[in-house]
C-alpha cells in the first residue's frame, strides 16, 4: 500500500520590520527628566545661538563651502586642513566608545538630536493635545472642530520649529545675518531655500512621525552597542530578584505574604518609554537609556512605601551579584575603558598640540615640467618653479622668498609676494646658477631649499620646502 503524498511545504515569511504601532509616551517628572531638559536647553542654545555670534567682524562659526573656508572662532581652516576634520571625527568616535563602555547609551538618552527634537515635539503635543490618555481619546474620537483645531495647531507648531531648525542649520554654511535678511525679503536663493526646507522636513518627519523608528532601524549605534558594553557597563536594569513575582496589591498589603515582589505590574514603565519597550524583559537594543522608567518607577515605589531603585542604573554584574554602587564604580576602570581613555588622551593631546602649532600659511613648490633646465645667453643655468602660498590669516600678508642649499645659486625673480586675506597666490620663481658653478656640477641634480617667511616682525618661523636644481651635462 503506497503512502499518501506529503503536503507541499508552505513558505514561511519573516517580516524585516515590526508592524508599526503608534506609541503614546506618558509624561514623567523626576531627577532624570530634569537632566534631560537641561540637555535640551543646553544643546539648543548652542545650536540656535552659535551662528549669531560675531568674531572679528564675521560670523564666529561658519563653514563657507563656496569660498572653501571654515571659520571656527579665531581658527581659519582651508581644504588642505581637512586632516583636522578627520581627526575630530576619530576623536568623536573614540569619545562615544568611551562613554558607552562606561554608561551605555547615555548619549542617545540625553544629547542625541533625534532624542532632543522628539522631546521638544512631544512637549508641544502634550501642551496642545494633552497627556497620554487625552491623546488616545482624541485619536479615537471622530473628526470634529475641536480635533481639527488641536491637530492643526500641533502641526503648525511642529512645522514652525522644523523650519527654524532648517534655517539655523543653513546658517552654519551661509552667513546667517544675510540669510535672515533674504528670508524676510523673500529673496532666498534656490539652493538655500532647498536646504532650509530639506533639513526642516527631515526634522519634522523624524521628530514628529518616525521617532522611535529612527532609533530602532535607521541608527546603526543600536546595532553595534552590544560590542561596546559588557557586564560592568552601567545600563538601565530591572532588578528581577527584587521585583518578581510581580502583581497588583493594595498599599497596606504585605507582598511577602502574598508571594509577590516589589513590582506591582502597573506598566507605567512601559507607558513612559519613548520606544515602547518593557525594561522588565531585560536590556534591549531599543533602549535609549533615557531613564524615564526609573523616574516613574521610583515615584510608584515611593507611593507604595518601598525603597526606590527597582529600576535603576546598574551593571549586569551589579544586579546579579548585588554589588553596592561604590563597588560598581570601582569596576568602571577596567582594561577596555583604560584603552579608550589612553587613546583619547594621546590623540586628543596630539590634536590640540597640532592645532596650537599650526602655521598661518602654507607653501607648495612645483617644478616647471615643460623644461627641467635651460641655459641663458651667457651660459648660466636656469631652473623655473611655481611657488604657491596660502594665507590663513584674516588680513593680507606679505612673504619674503629666499633660497639656499648651493653656493652661487641666486634668485632671479622678485623676492616677495603679497597674498590677500584667507587667499592663495602663486608666482613663477627662477633660480640661476652661474656658469662657473654649473660647470663644476655638470649632469648633477642638486638639492635646494626654499625659505618663505612673513615680512611681519615676530611672525612664525620660516617654512622650508626642499626641491632640486638640475644642471645639464657639459
């Protein structure tokens, strides 16, 4: 008897993204909420205020891409100074690794632009639509005049904040005073208009609608944070031993008699979470360490008459082994953190020293490729070069050119060059070796040194650039 055919295997589909459900974070107060708002104010005062500061009759911080000049207070950087930007990015990455190894995603919870602007947009939403329960009722209600006015008012406020953010961002690349005048006169250039609306739209979309989706799916930091933390990193943790078994009870009830832990299963820690996770399920990559769950849980513990800290900043080892805060702090300085600290100190010191000893001018010398050497009418040998000087000062500067390295060699062109403020100028330079000296070095390539220095007293040491002088065979 033949067996019946087996049914064909049905394909199984695994969604790459969870089906999005709108999160309605509940407002919370407490010490960590206050610190978050301190960081909101601090970051936004810096971001919005910095472009308006003046320095030497110009904008203090300006990244002028058109003129290829970066102004950072008294420092003027030009394309050849790109190495400083690369070094700054490396230092920023190391700083992030260092902080994460100590305190987890504390950057995300307090200073990340996505978190900061989401906090601002949520504040507007709560002021217009109400707290969590009021927003839930409003969204479930059919459209009417009140709902239309509240929704329209919220969107208008969001758009205003987003456009001002876009305007401020563009003000770092186009002088903001002129940008403001053009905006008021409705004469903004097409590109400036595009970038104001582009960055404004990005702020509006990310902080108003995408919110936690940016942290979950777009930001790579959540994906590789597990490689940066260990069991001694300070993270937000739920004390399972103390909290379980969880369950509701009256304030006067004895939890031990009921076989319960300190967690009353109120779910407020979930309701205040901006990413909608339940911290009681353990550390998750969606957790941004904002500590909202700590504030609300401490408030509940206080009302129940229990000790605070059921949810707290702690390390994995601290929770498992019951370490005291002092013991956990002693574990901070472990090999990984010390390596990050040493790299930060070494590279940071080198960066500061390099910027502090950076010359105010740069020099480049290139040979004339059309003719390595030629003889003049009286038999002297002449080599031609192109000298380029970049002046990083904010005022014109004259430079003196000298040459050394070979006896008898002389400069046969003007010995000076004036360069405009934050500009680059070049000039042809001819070096001549008299016949009597050229005959001694026939067929040789001689080393020469160009010395360039400002004509201002007390300026930097001369810049020396090595090159060669070609003598033909006789």
